[in-house]
C-alpha cells in the first residue's frame, strides 16, 4: 500500500493539476482569472521603462502571444534585460486596454543575456531568415522560427489524430535498411567508425562494405517497402519518421535529412480512392492547424491571415498527357524527365491555385513497384500532388500486385522478400509519401525548406 500522502500527490497530478498554478503562459492567457497568484518562467522579449514601472514582454515558447509583466522599479536589477531568462511571481490583472498582465511581486533573473557580448538578435528587430540561419543553435529565440516550430508540432499532432480516427496503425519503420527503395543511389552508407571493429570483423573473412551487418546497409530513403510488408498482414498502416537523401543539392527545396509521412492502404484497387484519402488528410490537417495556430501563421507571413480558397474546393486531377499539353500551350519548356519545379508551379497557377493531382504517368519515369495501367501498359497508376509555393508535396501509386510483372521489373535479388509478399495471401494496395517539410512550406508560405525544421542538414552543413 502507498502512504496516503504519496497517494494524494499521485491523484493530484493525475487530475491534470500543477503545483505551480498556470505556470505555462499559454494556460495563463487561456484561463486568466484576475487576482489569481501566478508564476511564470520564460525569456524577456522586450523591455519598456517608464516613471514608476517597467513593462516586460515575456515568452516561454508555449504560444505566439507574450505575457506583459508590470514590474515596480524597486524590483529592477541590472541583469534584467532583453534576452534574459526570468522567474516571476505576482497577481494577474487587466490593463486599461483589457489585456491580461501580471503585476510582479518577485522577479528573479535565472540567466543573464549580455547583448553586447555577441548575442546576434536585437529587440524589436525583424531579422531576415538568411541571417537567422547562421545561428542554428539560437534561432528558436526568434518569433519566426519559434512560430514555425509550433506549427510543425500541431501538424504532427493532427496527422496522428487523422490516422487514429481512421483506425490506421502507426508503424515504426527502420532507419537502417538494406534497401534503396527508389533505386536512385542517393543513399548514405552505414559502417562502424571504429577501425578496430572493422579490422577484427574483416579477419573473419568479411568484405569491408558488409563487415557489420553482413550486407550493404544504408540510412533509409523511404519506409514504403516495410509498410507494404506490414500492410499485407495487418491492414491500413502509416509511418512518420526521418528519411535521408545523399543529393548534392543545396536548393531551397532540398534537405539531406527530412521527415516523411508514408501510408499504405489495404485493398486499394483504384487511384481515385487514394486521391480522396490524401485530399481528406490535407484538408483536415490544414483546417485544424489554422484553428489552433492562427497567430503563429500570421507571425510567419501576414498573407497567412487569409484562408486559402482551395480549402473549400475539390482538388483538380490532370493526366500526365493533359499536363504536358497545358504546359506546351503556356510555352513552358518541356522535359523528358517528368515535371520540373517551374512546370509544377505553372500547373498549379493554371488551376487557380488549387492543388493538382497529376496521374497516369509514363512507366519509364516512375519506380518499379508502381502498377501498370490496365488500359495502357506504357503508363502506371501513379500520382503526384502539386501545391502552391512548393510544387510536388506528395508522390504515390497503386502497387504492382502481379507476381510475374513485378518479378520482371525487380531491380535487385535482395528484394526477393518483397516479391514473396505477392505469393502468399496477396492483396491490392496503394500508398504515398508526403514530405512534412514541403507541406510546412506550403502551409506557412516559407520559401526556404531549411526554416521548417529545428536542425536542418544539407551538403556541407551538419554543424551540431
């Protein structure tokens, strides 16, 4: 038996209460009761000195809004400055304008911030993203990045909520894999860093490239093939995790490490079903995020105050051949390698800014696992979803479920297990991958993908 005192404490915490009442600023602003004794901890974002009082705007990162602190001059210390971390207790009040504020009774500076000693940010200054990007370890102190990260948190939450409501299983696919899913060779190879370990294992007669796992091993570029294996035993599944591409590309749309949302739909035998599912997902996540993070979205870009028209419209579908005809009419240069970014954005513009599904792709432009179109064997039942700002944000397809056709296209004997999935109790499936960072670019109107995650990695940059 637990002592009654311990039991009462457990019960107290289980009811969702906190010993430090309303210590999170988001909670203070949401459930403010004038006269309540409250304490907050956070960072000073602005100081305004007047005759008898000092007004401090304090943020703890929990929301876009700051809490105004009214500090009597008698409590002012030299270490209280812009950027310093503070612990403040006092009572909630309302300002003459009806704004919630905290009248301080005690102010403790937890950490000094001497701006003149190299701190890169200044109060009441909107620093450009290119400048902020030089200080990856400090940039969460800025309104721009902290707002993006709160939106990212909400998007991740609503993604899981959507799949949970649809009874999908969340599968943790491996980061280490022997598969190069796309077959493009843009993979990071895994080997032990210890020369002693490698040398000892090679004495057992192993090749250097396969010394540790017994086969070449990479950081994953996709969890799709693993999802297909689970889907054929457990039904609808999804995963959200890091993926890696060793592309020598430093554009505003590329990262070496990024998060991929991937889903596999069991018993999916037509592309329209896949399209409807993707459209429902994106509209749900977008609407819910706007409901909870409107202030953050407006801080990132004032244009985000306007709800996009496409939220109330059906996504548009074009075949690949139709898309090419449109681009030719617009006199935008064609390419034999699919659609480039300029062409993708031109198609979205042509469709009035509404996201566009481009379907029925030439077989030689897509991956081996995509299902041939029954009516045209030169095409596959594949889709790309194009969106404003970013272009392609989703790629998907029906999966080839014909054993003999898949066997003839299999790029490697190492994928014999993937072929075997079609041998025992096979089902038709379809699936897709959505780049989380590209979705955030579109949703937040962020031009550079490196600003959509806390610690971006790209060629020649992995500083932390």
